[in-house]
C-alpha cells in the first residue's frame, strides 16, 4: 500500500489511517464533526497526495484534451482550471477530473486516485502528447474554508481566485497553486515537493489550519452536492443523468458526444437527485428510494449533514421527477422515511 510522503507527519498530528484507492491516507485526526465544522467556519488542511496528477505537454496536448474530455479546454486560457469528464463511446463516465492550464501546450491533469494510471495511459497514446507522472515526486495539500484565502496570502503572498492557477515561490521552492477543492468552500490546492510540503503543512497548522481527513472531506463534498466517482457516477451513468451538463461543451468532436446528443434530444430514463429526510434516520448507499407515480431508485451517497443535523443524500430516480421539490421516501432499516427532494448544495456557506 502506498503512503503519502507526509505519512509520519500526519501520524504525529494524531491521524488515524484508512486504505483508499491503494493508498493509506488520514481518515481523521480527532472528530470528523469538528474537522467538518472547522472547514465550514474557518480553515482546514487536507493531505490529498493520493489524488492523481500528471503533466501533459507537446504539440498534440490541446487536441488530445478536446478529443478525450467532454468540456472544451479552448474555453479557458492559461492560468485557469476546468472541471471536465472522461467518457466512453456510450457517454458513460470513466472519470471526472480537473485540468490546470499553464500555457497553450502545457497542462496538468488531475484524475481521481483510482483512475490515475488509466487516464494517463489514454493521453500517452494520443499523437503528439508527452506525459510525465508527477504524483510520486510531489505532495498535494488542500487548504479549504472561508479563512483559507487570507491564510494563503499571509503565508505565500498570493492566493489565486476560484478556478485560477498560479506558480509561486515559498521557502526557496516552487508551489503550484489552484483555486480548486472538493468542499464547497473557498480555498486552494497546493502542489510542491515533499520537503517543502512538510514545511508548508507545519506552517499552516501553526497558523491555525485544522488538520482534516477523508472522513470530513466526504461529508463536506456530500453536503455541497458534489458526486463521488465510483459511487454517484461511473461508466454506467452519463453527465446528463448526473446533472453535470454544465461540464459538457458540444461541438468539438469528443468521445461519447453522439451518445450525449441522443440523450439530450430523447430524454433520460433516470436522474440524480438530492434529498433531505423529514424524519430521523441515516440514509446510506444502496438504500431504496421511491416517489409518486411509481418512480423508484437507490441512494448512492447518504449521511447526516453536520451543519443541518438531518439526513441528506444523493440517488437516481427513475423515471426522473417532474419537479425538483416533491415528496419521496427513503427506506432506512426496513422503515420508509419521509423526505423531500432538494437541489444541492444542502448547506450554503
């Protein structure tokens, strides 16, 4: 099992570890609830070095991004970031990822941890592309929360805006910083070499950032309505069904485009919805859902919202609901509990 270069430092901070995507990563340092609230109310720092990342360059890099990804990289310029997806010919989601654009021919691609090798291989097979795996030579820290931008400015002198990316110098080393994250809060993700990352993690904690693990990261992303690949989205779901049409840019001949066009024109048989329980209970992955006129489905993600104190979740309903505000039921421990559809985010920061 692979470990973050910051493993021992995380242990000294009190981390409890869990296997995730072939990596042993911090699950929590203390209370998941306290870490969640620290990010919502102040600032938290996550070691997310398990996430995929590779440099993409060469004369064919731009064309490969346009062909393999459903968003259009030409919609953004250098110094910007873009959320996008890798699809198969049927429109199924092979991965969702972020691209950091540095120039017309130089990019960083950040897939999910489990899909790093697979996505990198797709790009390596494209003509005119040069790929370099940077995951094992770097660390990645996510600094998230309403106080995160000011903390980053105080420490390194600059903080990129949302979906912007910059390079900076700190402690005689290079930082690559992007205004991205998975919590629904302001913040950045910072990539640098392991030695510098260790010093930066120490400086962040000394400045008041609360170490947070994958447990809080999952409750934060669910509360914000962000889908998790392999659970809420995968090769059996499409961006149209999952409500990710904003990340699809038609007209640049990408893999899966024809299938998505047919789905847009003909409609979908199901749709990913968000819900809030009206009764006490904890919805979980795999729980059954049912709505009026025979609609039914399964919960894909569910938990108690730490900020709302009630059960929330995501799941697919078939046929799709006619309105985003209607009553449904969720089966929790052999009881059907009342709920209402709610378009995420469930908690507005």
